C-alpha cells in the first residue's frame, strides 16, 4: 500500500523543515560568536596603559608591533598554503574529470566544405593553388563502355540447366582458368 501525501501536507512539512533549519542556523551563528569571544578572551589580555611613563608606553608599543608582525607572517603563510591547496584541488578535479571522460562534448553539425576551403583552413595563407579534384580523374567516353560489354538476351533457364551438376562446375572452373593464361 502506497501512502500518498497531499500537497498541503507536503507544504506544511516543508515549512516546518525550513523553520527548524533557520533555528539551527541562528543557533550556530550564536555559538560561533560566543566561541570567538571566548577564544579572544583567552588569547588577548587587557591593556593597562594608565600610570605608565613615556618610555614604558614606547616599550609596550614595540612589543605590540613585534606581535603584530609575527601574526601577520603567520597569516601570510597560512594564506599562501590555502591558495596552493585550492590550486592543487582544482588541478586534481580537472584530472579526475579527464580520467572519467565526463566532459561535455559540443553537438557537432555536418558542414559542407569544398577542398579549397578545407586547404585554406588547414594551411592558412600558404594555400594559393586552386585544387580541382575532378581534373585528375580519367575521362571515360560513353561509347567505350557500351563496346566493352555486349548485351546478350537469352533464356536464363538454359544457362541454369547448363551450369547445373558437376559438368557445369567444370565449365565455370575452366572459364575462370582461361583468361589468366594457364
């Protein structure tokens, strides 16, 4: 027995799923923000600059600049590694697609191209000679073809009877031998 869900029931389920997904997404954003604040509270100590002399403030600034430079170098290194990895992933994806053979082939259309146009496309500006493919063909006159094969009209039944049996096969064998000169 198949259980069919009505359109209104599908719509209700879809809206409930979207509401639940939105709740989880908002909760995830709040969790990320609280995790970020907790991490920063651990790593960063509050600065107490009140009551410090000028030389102590300068030392504090130098110390902060050194820390900023170290963090900036780490950020640059991580960014370079990330870019390298994304390039490598892209190349591997292309290799996988090539190995699978899952690239789109464009639909090919049949195009009529003359021999001259084809040579021009292949050779470019080097092609200057016009090529007529029919020029090299042997010319055959109509009279010659009619002389070569004389047309015999006869009763085909006589020919079949003459060629039947072993004697007919012998005649065919002899006929095949005679033109070669054996």
